[in-house]
C-alpha cells in the first residue's frame, strides 16, 4: 500500500501528537452514575504512545462511558463495534467501584476528547 493512502476496512492514526501540558478531560456533571449502563470488555491498552493504562470497559479519556438506558442506540452501536474487533462486550450496570465515569453525551458534547491524541 502506498504511504499516505487509506484502504477500506483499515484503521490507523493519521497524525499523533502527544499533549504533555494538557490535563485529562473530566466529566463536569459531577453526578453519580450508579445504576447507569456501561460496556465491559476484554482488557485493552490505551492507544496513546507511552501510556500504560489498560481498560476493562469502553472508555474515553480513561473514564468509563455510561448511558442512562440499557437500550440506548449509541450504547448498542459502541457495543457492536467492540464485538467487531473481538473485545467480547457485555452491557453491565455501572457501579462506582468500577472507576471514574463520564456520561457518553457529556463526552460527546465536549467534542469527544481522547487522551493524549490531538484530533486531526
């Protein structure tokens, strides 16, 4: 494949730039998401270069993404994508003991920040 060309069905980081001086995004809602729903997966590493974080849930900026409804179309779409890449997704009721969380819609409204990688 010619460098700089894309093929259907492949993925990659076009241009990665680490942001050492920026802080990790946090969900400003400050609400307890206990009883909401998340997607538990097989463990997978953070894609940011040099980051040692390993997630057991669908995450964004190292926060567990949560949805209010078990049948939320976006939750189901993300679970299907996790299944497509072999992460064995299971929709689970979120508990605060799992770790810090963020509402999917708050994350989306913030522009979908991703740890350590600037959007192209």
